[in-house]
C-alpha cells in the first residue's frame, strides 16, 4: 500500500490556507512551488509548506484530509502552529 501525507500550504504567514493530500510530498510541493497546475493554490500563490503529517497509507491520509478541510480556520492555525510556530517554509526539511 502507498504511503500518504496530508499537508498545508500557504502564500504567507497567517495567509490563505490550502489542505492537500499526496503520496509524494516532495514532488507535490515542488509542483505547487512551480505552479504546474492551475487552480486554487496557483491563483493564491500557495507555495509555502507550513505543516504536514505522515499518515502511513494513502487511504488514511485521504480520510485525515477530509476531516481537516471541515475544521475552522482557527483550529487549523492552532494545529499548524504546534508544529511550526514561525510559519517557516518546511520544503527544504523534506528534501531527500
């Protein structure tokens, strides 16, 4: 079974939040940073990885993403800041 990861990208600290899911976090964030696909993250320039969670398998990651998308913004921010209080771009930390 494929591993899965849930992540949050933003355009700036305290900015727009996007919750996503992927089996390849490094590759997916690279796509966001390089505006490979048109859509929400491209329109709002959400290129900064500020939070992620390894869920083990992709089915669990999809389930977790769906739950997070229904959270209030304040809850997402509180959860994000537990891992990354400065809203640092974590992309470099996940590079292989």
